[in-house]
C-alpha cells in the first residue's frame, strides 16, 4: 500500500490523524504507521477509513495512487 494515498485523502478532507483514528475507533499511531508504510490496514480498517473519507476502501490496497482518479488533485 502506498501510505501517501491515505495521507493525501485525509489531508484533503481537513482531518488530522487523531480525528480519523477517533472516527474509526483506532489509535492515532496506527494511522501514522499506515501513512509511513510501516503497517497495512486490515480490510475492516480500510472499509472504515473509506467510509469516513468518502472513497472506495479498495484504493488503500492499490499499487499506484497516480492511476486512481479518486485521489488525483
């Protein structure tokens, strides 16, 4: 997973790591680890993030963020 995908979408929605973590019931450190590519989200976590961020959860498992129109500026 490209952690920059999550960071770009999260920041685009004006959310902090803590806010996203609170919305999905996870610890902020998990969000940081995903964004730094030190961890990958579970399917359940990806679905929760997708719901909060308004994107298809499968983008968190895409190899190339550039090819996904949901995250392009």
